[in-house]
C-alpha cells in the first residue's frame, strides 16, 4: 500500500504539533527501485561495523524498517548482498544515516533503500553496533518500535501506527 507522507501530515497535523509524528530531517537519497516504504522501526547504532546489520537482515523482517545511524563514519554499511538478504527476509526498507554502495545493483531491487550518500569502501564485517538503541538523527529522536513512513516528499517517524486518509473515488 502506498502511503503519502503529505496526506499523513495533513491527517495527523495535531500529532505533528505535539511531537508524536516527526519529520526526519536529512538530505535523503533513494537507492532502491521502490520510492516509498513504511513499517515498524528496528534501530541500530552501527559505529562503522555491519555485523549487526547482517544478523538483523537475516531475521524475518515482517514488513519492518531498519534505521541505522552510521555515526559520521563514511564507510558503506549496505551493499547489494545485504539488500538482497533484506528482500529475501521480508524487510520493507532500510534507512541509513550514512552511506551505501553498489548503487547500480541497489537501483534494481524492489526495496525501500534510503541513505544520505554512497561510498565505494565497505564497512568492517565486525560486531560493535548497538541494536534497539534510541537514535538521534539530525535533532530528531527515533525510538525502537516507532513507525516510519517515507516517500519522495519526506520521511516521517511516528510513535504509533498511522492510518492514511481514505481515498475518494470519482
């Protein structure tokens, strides 16, 4: 189901005002072939390592979205192999406040992949990240269990699941 972030903002204006819905600031770039995604959030503070990313994406995604804070480390935390793993495992999307690589392959994958940039050097295949840690992206808090709604208009984070406005047929 496509969910328009603009429509969600209109419908849930009071939640935007009280902070239960937040716009996630950033210069987000879409890398997967899908230009929208939504789902419940799993968080990871990666600290330059992708061992936890691989382990999480191997789990059943059940339509969830992984949000990763790269911690200003330029190394690419996601490439085509991990994105393919996410697709096989049923994840709805991945948002990385950091870099990805293998962008031509990612562009062919039916997965919501959002990041702030790309970098050809991969991250360390080590563990060292913190799973289900509260994150701050920009000045915006992101908590495990929140909900993400993203499209080309922007990225929203909500404390609860949002329902889109009903579409009227003509």
